C-alpha cells in the first residue's frame, strides 16, 4: 500500500507541475498550488514512512516464541557400567561460533541433533528432567493496518535473535568432539592395559601352581 501511495504521489506531483497552464485547475493558482502541495505531501509522507519502516522498524514489534526440547546425555547409557560423565553435551566450533550437539533419544543409540548459530548460549542447573529451551525473537507487524501498509516490505517474521538455554543436571560436562575422542581413546588404552595386567597376573598365578 505504501508503495502505491508513493508512486501515486510522485506521479501526481509531476503531472501537476508539467500541466501547469493547460488544465482547468491551473487557471486558478490557489487550486493548482493546493493540488501540488497535496501531491508533494503524499509523496514525501510515503517516502518518510518507508524510510522509518526500513531503518527504524516503524510499525513493527518483537514477538518471542519458545520451544522446549527434552534432551539426554550424548553418551549412551549402559545399566551394567555407569558412565564416566553423568550428563554430556558436545560442542563443535564453526569458526568463532559454537554449535552444541545433544541427544534426543532416551533409550538405545543416541540420536544427535545440534543447535544453529545463535546469539547466546547458556547453561543452567536444574533438578528436573534436562531440556533445551530455544527462544527466538522475530519482528512482526503491530497490527493489520501496518501489515497492509507495508505489505511488500518483506519485514514480516524476520528473525532478530536466537537464544539457547540448556537446563542440565549439576553433574554435567560440555566437551568438544576432539576432547571426547581423546577421552575415549585414553579409556580404551586404559582398558587394554588393565586386560594385559590381568592376563599377566593370571599367568603368574598359573606358573606358581
């Protein structure tokens, strides 16, 4: 709508200027001057509102949507052997931006998902079931009038910011994928050493017999 009034205002202003002296209204200076002034006001007003909407978000407001996702430790649970880390969230750096990898499968093989690039990531301790709260701020029109007025601006539902809040147990740890790989390698080596030591001890016991 604002683009229509902008075009109409510009067209009328040019028309009234160029047709000065050739149309009936131009024979009366006050009528011609009034029409020129009104068309100029329409044009400048539309241009001003367009600039205010584009650079000052005029007619817009911020709407916040919240999504809660149940999450589980990135390490698969094993009833026979307690995990070295009770609750684990992985972190993968993409340039300067961290992405957090979490498990959404309660039982069996972990089903991993990750956050997107966001403006803020935060961890809070909770005594309830762990979950991820994703808060997304979007820019929307204040009401139907502004939606019709700036219909072709492309500003509807523009994402302003994203905030991820992880509510996790007190005994939790955030590790990079490289750190978890090193830890798994070290644990595997330790298990091999323990197996070898047990074999040597058993061999020594058998030799004494």
